[in-house]
C-alpha cells in the first residue's frame, strides 16, 4: 500500500544552498536482469540498499530494453527514442554517436543550466565523445573495439586503467584483464586484488570526488554507470562467498528450448546458446549474483555520500540496467534475445523528498515501460520540456502520485539481430509474441501464468484469436521497414537483416 512520502532516515542537514530545481542521479548498471532484486522476490540474490530506494520511491515491474545489448540500449537511454526512430537494431561499434544522435538527455539538461557529468561506462564512439555531458570519466570494461581498433592507446579512453596503474603496488603493465577472465566468458572467480581497486568501487569513488568538486550554484545531472554485473564475473571474495555454497540448481528450460538448435555450442566458455556443466554454471551464477550484491553495497556508500554532502533530499535517484542476462535460461547465456532474462530490466525511481514531499512510496507500477521513458522522466523532474525527437513518455506522474495518463502504452516492440537473423517481440508485460525472421519461428507466452516462459502456446487452438491479434501488432510495427519484413499484410521470412538503418550505416562507411 502506498503511503505519503517521508524524507530519508539518513542524516541530511540543511546548510547547503537550496536550488529551485532538483538534482538528478541516473544509475545504470550493465546486464542486470529485471528479476535480480530481493525486493522483487528473487529467492537468492540480496539487494537491501536498492530495496530501500524502491521502498522510498516507485519500482516499475514491467520495464524492458527494446534492443537488449549495450550499444543500442544506451542510444535509447540517452535519446528517449524507440529503435524505429534511432535506427539501431543490433550491436555495432564505430558509429559516430553525435552525428547519428545529436539530441540527448544530458545535452538538453546542459543547455538548461544543469552541470552534467558521466562516470563509468558510456560505450559510444569515439570513446571520449561527451554526447552532451560537460565531462566524462570512463571505464567501459574490456571494450574490444576501444582496445584494438585503429592502433589507439587504451589509456586514452579508459580513465580507470590510468588510475589503476598509479596505485601502490601496481605498475605500468597492470590491467583489469590480468586474471584472464574475458568480458563475455562464463568462467568466474573472485577478484584477486584489494577491493578498493575493483572497477565498481572506482565508479563510486570518482562520483563522490566529483560531487565534492561540482559547481554548487547549479543543479547537477550525474550519470553513474557501472560495467558490472556484466562479465567478467569476478566479485570481491566476500560477495563470492555469499553465494558459492548455496544449493546447485538447474536453470529453467522451456519445452521449446531446441528452437535455435543449429546455434548450440555446449561447454564453450563464451557460449550464447548451449549448456554448461553444472559446476561451471554454478560458478557463473555465483559470480553474477556476487557482482550485483557488490554494486548494492557500493550504492549504499554512494547514498551515504549524498547525505554527507547534504544532497540526498534534493536529488532524484533513478536506477536501471541497459539489458539483462539469460544466465542459462533455456540454454542461453548473455543477451540480445527477447526473452525475459535478456530484455526485462529493473527500474526504480525515487523522487527528491524536498521537491515531492507527498509522493507515494513503496509502490509497484505494472504498466509496460522502456528505457526510452527515462529521458522524458528526467526532463520532467527538471522542469524541462522534452524535445519532439523523443518517443518515450514521462513516468513522473506515476512516481509523484499525480494523475497518470488515462491511456498508457498498449504494448512495446523490441528487436535485435542475433542468431544470424532478426528477432522481434511484442509485449505488454503480461503476454508476449516473438518472431524469428530466418525461419519464421513463432512463440507466444502468457507471462502471468508462465513468467519463466516455459510453455510456447503458439499452437494452442484456444489462443488462436489472441495470437492473431498479437501477430497483427508486430505486423503494424514492421510494415514499411526497408528490410521488407512485411508484404501484403503478412510476415515474410528469410529477408536479409541489418544491424542498423541504412542511413546509420552510411555514417560508418562515409
């Protein structure tokens, strides 16, 4: 039950100069599943501090990443656009960000007098593009393109690595890859250095340092972006120990799990579709959960820092992820697919108590939402009108208890190129229809009755009218696309696929 909003119980004084607009802190993690919150009922992973923020605000239970890999998801996050508008349908590095996407959330805020700072993962090109921020402090993780392309020096686009090599006991050759764990590998082990050297700690350290040095005469927009819980799965020892001794369990496998059998590669450490031996899988999940709990603990450090700087009650806090991780569900690992483990992401919005003292707290919203909604939400809290380039809608009315739109989004279209084809899905968080372009594979799930997507209902005669409706929704989304996925009102299989719209490709090849 929602109750009137109350200021945080954390100590927060009133000596700081009060501004007439709230600060906004957007926290984005990488590859965290939407169900991986103890406050959302996860039976294993523990996230007490994120649960506390949710209790002080609103958790959106049906939020999705419509293009669930790092690059296109962050385009949606920064631009407030659907993939139909921003044109990024899959993962591709090397696209000049500011040329392809000139209007960004942070750029609009900067124009409106906010000090804007990004710390952590950006995953844009060129890597040091500010994309509207006043400044960026970077750690993108083991970004292959940034490490290898064009003979560039890694230190030039990874501030964490430069910092690491300056720490006591480190040398000019120190690297976060010294333990050999790959950024897309399912192998896992505890972090082998002092915890303060972990990239997760570095992001919080740099953010706290920046908060101390910010301009106190203007509101700020702080983008706090963690590379984890994306692989490598190497949490600190204490976080590893919290999960390694739990009972071994098998991941859920649907009655349709052989649909992509030609892509199977069992017991391969970077597999996307395949089965790992039970011990390797157990260690993978241990590392993943450990990284999430480690982030949760460091977020508490960050929130306490906001209180120490007397900023907590003046700051909107938003937490989300760019996409999830299948973690072995249906013999899949990593992301890119439309199933819940990959496409469903967490979203928590906690308003600034001083600016929304009567906002409900602890509520859970079940309307379908997406990363594109974050930009208009942030701008709405800042009192800034969203530009007409934005497709998303502000979630502020839900969060503050003001009347929400009578007609909300009916459904959401997601897609990604994967398994040598284009994978599409349409969902409202209660039902989901999926279509794979190569062979026309169709799937339909009742997420209310079957949240783990175990039973494909596509051939259920009692659902035929419902399925026809959902298929028609996808046809409406794809009609007119340059790939030719629809002709004469029907889905067409076998069309060549694109990772981005042709005008975006032209920016790369120019």
